């Protein structure tokens, strides 16, 4: 994975057909997505429950781009190795998921994955200050984690601006997760984000049999964000 700040669209397979992940992934990649975002939920840190390591490992061969694994689980440390072995390129853990995020990030890099730090909407940007030299990505949640299809939280624009200033020249991606559409994407691109996760806004109107809308949706988000960057 090389580093750059161009806009990257990362569809969340939380909005895909759960009976057909392989073909859904092939369809979004053929339609031009940059990364594939995999939302792991434990029914404890967040109310919803999704994918364990065997599922993530099973879909890995279908992903030719970047497998971006977002762990919404607590505790997290004892599962890092399984998700790294499943083939995650990026493993993102929540600052709020345990008392030792510093250790979690260290362990993630030691496993050979890029280390991501996710911040819930109520968490201050400053919490990331002493972690900047050990992260490859900061994920700003623009909804409460747990479900797709929620409304974008506008207060997070200011947080992204603060993080962008704190990051300076460091090779750290700013990823936005939740409620991204062609309307909200430019707000975040202008504030300094480069990775845009989108579930419902990418998958709406399309299917494996009719994947063209995936491409239209991806291009609409990318065009709006790139123009604002
Ligand atoms: C929410 C997840 C998101 C979600 C985004 O907890 O982390 O990745 O799938 O879905 P949309 O784009 O529909 O808000
Ligand atoms: Zn996510």
C-alpha cells in the first residue's frame, strides 16, 4: 500500500447482499472502488453483530484492492492476530474500546497490518495527539457506530479540520465513516479527509445482476469530493 491523499472510496459491505459477498466485492471493484471496508461488530461495544475472522478470511481472495477492517469490538487485543491472519491490510480499532489503545496500535503494526484509530462522535480530536506517530489512519465516525444508513453528524467537520492540522506532513489517512453521500462527501474532503466509507450510498439501486448503479454512485461521491479537495 503506497500513501497518497487522493480521494479513495471505500464501500462498506455492510450494505451488500450477505448471501453473495464474493460477487458483490467483484462488482464494486469492477465499478471502480478503491478499498473494501469490512465492519466487524460484536453485539457488545456496538449493538449489532456481524463478521468473525473466518468470514473475513473467506472474502479475502475476492478483494484485489485494499481490505480495510473496522473493528467495533471490545476487548479488541486478543482478536487482532486473527484478523491480521485473515488478511486485513488495515486494522482499525476504537479508542473507546479499551484502556490500552496505545498497546493495541503497537500490536497491530507488529502483526504487519496498517494501524487505524477510530474515534466516536463524542471523542475529542486531541485524544489522538500522543498516538500520531503510531497510526496509519484515523477514522472519524460521522454516525454512532453500529448500523448503516444513519444520518451524517455535522459537528465532525470541525474535528476533521483539527486532525488534519495535527497530522501535518505525517503519512496518515483521514477516513470518514457514516452517512457519506455526494452531498456530505465534499464537506469532509474540504476539511481534509481522503478515505470515504460509504455503505448505503454506494449499494443503493444496484445488485450483482445490475452493478452499473454501483459505478454511478461511486463516481458521484468521488467527483463531489475531488472537486472540494
Ligand atoms: C457504521 C459502520 C459504517 C456503515 C456506513 O457503524 O462503521 O461503515 O456501514 O454505512 P452508511 O454509509 O450507510 O452510513
Ligand atoms: Zn465502518
